[in-house]
């Protein structure tokens, strides 16, 4: 399994992970910024991206058992912006 960014990660994790509400709030805030404010929207999106990257780096290994319940895949590869590697977690 490959998770390509913070929005996909947000959809993958459940409410039982407290970080979900933090990331959800950030994503909601991005969606409320008008497209006419491109720099502001990009800046907030990058903030969400950094939240995701930092969370994955610090917690992915510790969430192995949780991830095993969410997918039958042998591993999860975490990426950001679809092509920048963060880390991988072997599940089986």
C-alpha cells in the first residue's frame, strides 16, 4: 500500500487516532481558503503536509498493529506530494 499525501492519510486513519482531528481541522481550513488567495492556500496546505510528515516520522512504527487492522497489504509506504518518500512500515 502506498499513501501519497496528507489527505489520503487522513482518509485512511480512523477517529481512534487523536491526530486525526488535528489533521482534519487543517484540511478543513485549507478547503475554506478561496482559490484567489493562492499563496495563503499553498502555505496552509504545506502546514498540513508538515503535520503529516512529522506525525508519520514519529509514530508510524508504533502504529504497526493498528495499520495491520486497516489493510491486508504487507507494508505501507508513506509519501508526500505523491513522489517524496517519508518512510515505509513492514506489517507482515
